[in-house]
C-alpha cells in the first residue's frame, strides 16, 4: 500500500485509489466516523468500509459493503488500525499514518 505524498487521506492499493473521509453525523445518528471510498480508476465503487463511533451508545462499529465486492485483506487491516486511532476523534493521536 502506498499514499500519494500530497494527500494523506488517499491510499493506493492493488491498482486502485481509496479516499478516507472523516464525518460527523447528528441528523440520523449521533457520532463521528470514517468512510473509505473506492474512487479510481473510474468508475469508482463508492463507499466500501465505514467505522463509526456512536456518542449515544458508546459503541464503535464497523461496516463493510457486501455483495460481490472483494477487498484486499491488508487494506481492511490498515483501515481498521487507522480508524481505531482516529475514531472517536482524539487530540493525542496523529493524523492518518502514511505507508
């Protein structure tokens, strides 16, 4: 896995680009999360993974898109490890680790 030097939220793995998006949700659920989107080559496959911290329950959850989508195990491991450091948002943890 590698990252373009100019964007620490974009990962390159297995010939595809993935983008990490950090988000806060208070409309349908109360919390903070990360999404991993498959963005290129076109067409991108949309959101493939999500980690979410629910402020009301204190649960840290993980979601993976089902169906016939196959993701490299190392990509999933890296996303989970980085999300664990950044969700819920903590001031004592550095930004996304570069590979």
